[in-house]
C-alpha cells in the first residue's frame, strides 16, 4: 500500500511546489557559505566577477545540494511513507519514478554547469555528485552509519564547496595548498556538527536500523566526540594560521573557538536537550571562524 502512490498514472506529472520541496532550499546555506569562504580565500577581486560568483553559488546550492536532496528523498521514499507521508514522493505529488529521473537530470546538469566554470570546479563537482549518490543509494548507502555518512556530508558541504568557490574565482585553476588544508580541516569539524544534528532523529534511527553516532554511542559519548572533533579541527586551523604568520587571524579564530568551548561545556550538561541550542550558537561561531580563516588565506600561494 505504501508503494501504491508511487505508480505513475497516465497524464500525471509533478507539481512545481513539490519539486521545490524535493530541492529543500533550507539545506543550501552551508555549501553556499563554504563556497563564499572559498571565493574570499582565492584572493581574486570578487566584486569584479559578480556573474561568475552567482553561477558558482547556483552550482553548489540549487544544483549540487539540490540534487543530493532529491537523491536522498528517492531512496528514502519507503521510510518517508511511514514517517513523513506528506513528503512529495510518498504523497504522490511527485508520482512514479519522476524523482529518480529528476535526480539523474539534476546531477547531469550540475556536471555540465561545473564544466563551464573550469577543470577544478568540474573535479570538485564530480566528487560531490558521487558522494551524494553513494550517501543515499545502495549498496554503499553511507548514511546508514554515522562515521561514513557524516564524513560524506562534511566533505561535500564544507570542503568541496570551499574548493569550488576558490576555483571558480581563479578561473577554474587549482586552489593553493593552504586553501586545501583549511577547507579539509573545516570538513573534519563538520563531522561533529552532523553528529549533533543527528540527535533529533535518534528515535527514528533506532527504529529503522540507522547506526548514527548517537545510536552507537548514546547522547553523552557522541556529544563529547562531536565537541572533540570540532575543537581539534579548529585548533589545527589556528596552528596553520600561526605557521603562516597570520597572527591576528589566528587570535580571532581562537576567540570564537574559546566561545565555542564555553558553549560546549554547557551542551555537555544536557546533550539531548541542548543540542538544538548549540546548533544555533556554537555552529554560528564555527562558520564565523570559517570566514575569518578565509580572509587570512587571501592571496596565499604556498
């Protein structure tokens, strides 16, 4: 009965609002922010390339991130039929196999779009699209385990988006090693953010056999692990900024990290209850640190 709504009936097509829901615009902000950090870190004159900047933001947000959301909804359609029957696919507003077709088309469109922006933009996009599919689709279905799933999201939403932003503003050229290092460290830190984000779905994950880190470790231990990962990743950024003689920026990132530590100590008093609060405060400080680091990297060519 749950699959009955997936049968494509003659003359039935998805409606525009359902397609927009599949793309989940609210999820576009993290990669778009990371892209902007990458653009800043490139050292290129951003205001002199407004069209290039817009094309890049559209790539990482509506296209690549949007494609990943459609892919995820398609492979979660049976689960959503139980937990969220009003979602576009189980509700029948995106009937038959339309979501699969759209996911494929959206992925190919993302690749074609990225090819217009340069070689390294295409490379980053290929990696992002592959991660999007293996995150949701069997047989790998990385989302079924918190270690692999969170890593895939962190790499896609932070690292690859950052590299894309830098490469776009550099005309498709390879970003500098400092950019790759800092983008990689912030990707690692995002693993902790995703762990805390999984707190809200722990009950459902338990029922469905999804081995998120809160399921595997419990609220307390997974919160401690998430804090450690976020702290160590940003400590690594600070260390590199010091090695590269960006003392003022290192001090600023240290300041926002200090505030995060205070927030982490509060979080650990009640990990389950305070996880949403930390996501609104600590994560905001985290992304501020990303932009500070991006400003430090401007023009570095190591």
